């Protein structure tokens, strides 16, 4: 989605989440990058452990 439309979409998505009773988290750009990298790090953890034969 083009970034100029994100602010309008945010209002729609926030309302829809509220209707469904789903949590909606707003965060800063830096924090969103931190959360994404932490999630990717955790997902790749099994690949970093050495295999024993």
C-alpha cells in the first residue's frame, strides 16, 4: 500500500480490530524494526545450533 494511504487505512483497521475484539498495537518505526528483527532471530535460532552426529 502506498505510504500516503497508511494513515487512512490505520483508522479502518483499528475500528475493524475493535469490532472483532482483536488487539491492535501501535508502535514507532524503530520499535517495529526491533520487534521484526527479534522475531526473525528467534525463528532462525534452530538453524544456528550445531548438529551432533
